[in-house]
């Protein structure tokens, strides 16, 4: 098989991440206030829709972590098509029941594209290029922040979803041209090993708990940030601007956090990143003004990608010969947190008409995760292996 040029593979990987994660998974966030303005659902309904998507992602990632994959190209093609189709169909169908199904299928597609494209791309990229690859999620978020207000000038919410579907189609063609067709082959599970020190197992328990808390806390902001921003300021496109800042801050974050971790170690870097994220979640509701909204968006974008990368890198260092199952365990607890967070937050917001309790609660949960790492791990030796940026699968 002719080896593709590395930068073409990287470009295809970035395009795939923009489709599956930046648009397929996170476009719902800037669309949320628009759809709520049309009284299509309440805040609690938004929570159900978000959790449905995260449930699909959790199930897809869990299955793909342990299954034997015989044809990566076929799965990649299916995931891209379903991601594009579900984005377009959010404007084609009307009603909460239909949207719940579409968001669930979108989550399955996001997991499929993410796992498969990662297995293809990471075989060819250096650590620095891998950081750029994962920056595709931030690029997709930035793109939705730009596209949604532009599409809103000439379309209602129906046309915006269909416009995002067309953008996904263009990106999908680029991703398939770069990655598809010549990547058949079985992806084998890593050889398992039952040998693990008591220290490694203890650290893994701490990581799993902290990562579950991160999933529960961060996703509340990931779901409701722009909806809250609209209640603070009536500046035109305030919601899209705040979401653009999230994406712009996320693009370089994996590379930067891996550089910090190479000096400080993963444990303390994770604690710092999670503490910063907790501040970013809390500041906008404690100081409800434009500057605080922008600061919170930047802190959130600059941390959530790096945090996920560091957790997985830490776990892979602990269990290098059994990392697929370890990543599956981390992803399960993270996914459970993502499902629970929007449900609780949605009911809190609907119940009292305020975002304060939901966002402060989310910030406290993330802060608890940040504190649990140094307290739980204690004097465990710092792992010093170089970090290759990687998100949970």
C-alpha cells in the first residue's frame, strides 16, 4: 500500500475531528439558546438531549474499545455518513422524541469516527503533530461559533442545522479522500498483562474517580455556557463569540499542557488544569458581566482538551500493555459523569430559573476532582515518560 504523505493524513484527521466532535458533538451548544428562544424545549429538555448524545458516545466508545475491528475504512465511512446525516436531520425532524434519537445516533457516530481515525492517524504522527490533530476538536468548535451566526442571518434554526450538515459534508469528503479506502486491516488489542503494582492500582482508582468528577462537572459548562451568556449580555452574537473563544483556546491546548506536564509531572499538571477549569466555570456566575463570560470561555477551552489528554496519558503510562481496557474504564466513568451532569443541571435551571446553582455545583465537582489527585495519589512516584496527546476513546 502506498504510504500517504504525513501532512495529508494530518489534514484528514483534523477534518474528521471537526465533523465528529466539533460539529457532531458540540454544535448543539451554540444552537441551544436559538432553539430555546423558539420554545422548542425547556432547560431540562436540553439536558435530556445532551445526555442522550453522551450516552450514545459512551456506548460507542465502550464497544469499540473492546471489539475486534476488521475493516477500519468501512467503520470510518459509516461514522462520517451518520454524523453528517444526524446533523442535517436535526433540522429535518421536529419534536423532542426525534431529536433524542438523533442526538443518540450522533453520539455513536462521534465515538466511531474518533476511535477509528485516531487508530489510523496516530500510527503516522509525531507527538507535536498529534497535538495539532486533537486541536481539530477546537477548530470544529471555533467553526460552529462562526457559522451559526452567519447562517442565522438568512435562516431559522432549521436552516442552521442543515447548513452545518452541508459544512460537515464538505469536511467529510476531505477526510475520506485523505484517510479512507486504504486503511483496511485488523486493529488488534494490546497484549494484556495482569501484572500491576499496588501503587499503580491505587493511582488508577484515584484517576478513575477524578475523571468521573471531571466528566460530570465540565459538561455542564459545555452544554449551558452560551445559553447562560445570553442572559448576561444583549450584545449581538454574544453567545457565538463566547463559543468561538472556547474553540480558539482549545486548539493549542494539548500541546501546551503536554509541555507543562513534562516539567511538573502529570499529577500536579492535572490538578492545576482542573483548578483553572473550576475557576472558569464559576467566575461567569459569580461576576455576571461580559469580561467574566469571556474569561470563563477561555479558561474552559484552554483546559478541557488538555485534561482529557493528560488523564489518558497517565493511565497508559501505568498500564502500558493493557491500555485499551484501561482507556475503556476511564471513558466509562467519564461518560457516566457526562450523562448525569446535564440532567441534574437542567432540572436545577428549570426549577429555579437561574444558572447559579448548576454552574457553581459543577465548579465544586471539578475542584473536588482536582484536590482528589494529590490527596489520593499521595507520594506515588511521578511518571516521567513523554506525553503523546490523546483523548479518551
